[in-house]
C-alpha cells in the first residue's frame, strides 16, 4: 500500500485550493447490464481485472473521510454488479460519508438493499429511461427494465430511504416529460433530476439520435417550470440544461477541481469523469499517491483550477467565477482545445456553429443508436438483444 503524506502537508502545497471536495464520485466498475447510448463512461473502458480490490476501495473511503469529503456517490457502470458493494459501503459509513447509491436497479434485490440500509446507506438515486416500457427497453437495450425499476422504487420507500429519480432527457423521450414527472410523484421520489443529455463520450457518438429540437427543449423548460410551482413541497427538481440551446454555460463539475472528485474503477483520480480524453493531463491514481495529495497538488486538478489558465473572452468576463468557463471536455470536443471557452457560451466564437449543429441534426430522422458495449466500438439498434 502507498505511504501517504499527512493531510496538512498535502494541503500546504496547494495555493489554488485549500478546501476539501464536497462530493466524491466512486465509479466502482464500468460493468453494466444496460447499454445506454448516452453513457458517460469513456469509450475505452477499464478491464475488470484492473478494478480496485475491496481493500483498496475501503482505503479510498477512509482517505475520503480524512480528507473531509461529505457526500459519496457510489456509481458505475452499475455499482451493484460488485459483490463487495456492502463491504465498500461499510467502510464509507465508518468514514462518516453521506452515502448515495446511484443505480439502474436492474441487478438489485430487496434483500441486498435491506442489507445496505442496515449498514447505513443514506439515499438511493434510481435512473429511469422513460415511462413507456417499450421505449425504455429500446433506449437501454435491456428487457423488463421498467418493471424492475418500479419494484426497486417501491422497496426504497418501504425501507424508509429518500429517493431521487434521474432521467436523461433527449429527443426520444422528451415528449413524455410530463408523464415522467407524474411518475416520480407516484413512486414517492422527493427529488427528480431532469438531465438534458451532455454530448461527450457515448452521447457524442449518438448526438444525432438524441438531440431534441429547440422547440422541444423550450417546451420541456416550460413543463419543468410549471411542475416546480405545482409540486412545491412535494418534489424538488435538479435540472441540467441543454447546452446547444444555452446562452451561457453551466459551471461544469461545479468548477474544475473545486467541489467534486471522481475515482475510476482502476483508481484514477479525476477532476471530471470524462476528462481522460484531454491531452496533456497527468492522471494520478490512488495506487501511487494519496487522495489528498492528488486533490490538492495533482497536475490534472491544477490544470484548470481557478481562472489563471483562462483565455479570452473568459479571462476578463464578469462570470468567470460563476461558470468557470463552462465545460473543458466540450470545449475540446467542439473547438479542439480544452482551454477555449465552452461553445455553449454565446461569447465563444464557436457558439453559432455549435447551435447550428443542433438545429440541423434535430430536424433530420434519428439514426439507430450506437449502444455502449464493453470492449467494442458499440453495436447499433438494428442488432438489439
Ligand atoms: Fe462564462 Fe467564459 Fe462565457 Fe464569460 S465568456 S460567460 S466566463 S464561458
Ligand atoms: Fe468534463 Fe465538463 S464534462 S469538464
């Protein structure tokens, strides 16, 4: 096991960042029975035999607690495919982390969930694909998913845990948004995350199949705003807006290296789960360095932390400490340089072209999905299983 430097030593070396991350995303595995065409996992995924062991994950949890992380998101892939999930959870609870299980639910059993509740699990975030079961099956390439998720939502409530429903919104389910909101209320969720698709990793490959029209997006905003009013005190909304129709970008990852840290299945520690494609980032792993040292001093975290790295127009913009220049991964994907302003910003020279992509692709018939498949370039929806 790596020898760790004491936290104070690691912290003292960081002029840019003196606070701990608020949240840690633990991507326990990239394995998943679903094949969603907007999956945020990298196109080249780690092999199973490179995954951190139970003991290594337990040590990561202990380090996260020492570092001062507050919230832990147990994610994947599908985290429940790891048979040692309960042991990892136990270490997280011992480290005093608020624990959130992010799951598609399809491989979960009631017994297992009950065990996790006994261990101290605090919250479940269940992803759904649509309220129309046939469309949900088509999006996820998984039979019977909607039924299973409905059962899981019921167990979460019976066992007394708070429930968040998460839905990734795109042109092939956006017309059902009203019904999706009603469904979240029906299953007793306290929170609904309406996440318009973010176009990197698999979603970028599938952009033409997923991108809604401007009218569809505006209509979805009206529906969400009306529901927020109507459901005050019943359902809280988290909305991730659609970048192509935005005027200003979102503070992606709540600002690079400011609040969130991501640990991949093989122990790489990232400022953003999609950032491995950015050239010139030196990625450290928990197999070689401590979590605290990487967070405070790692080159990848320092690279876009703060505002010093910014070019114009961000550099002199009054919003530079509000949105932190938007998304580095999107800047790279669209402009070829991660240092550029996110093209979602109307002040970016690429913005017009970026918006035009959506106007064009959203009005053409959607191509088949390219499904996320481990160790392949993906399969199309003509070869559904
Ligand atoms: Fe944000 Fe940069 Fe656009 Fe200003 S120019 S609003 S800092 S992305
Ligand atoms: Fe990587 Fe936005 S997805 S910084």
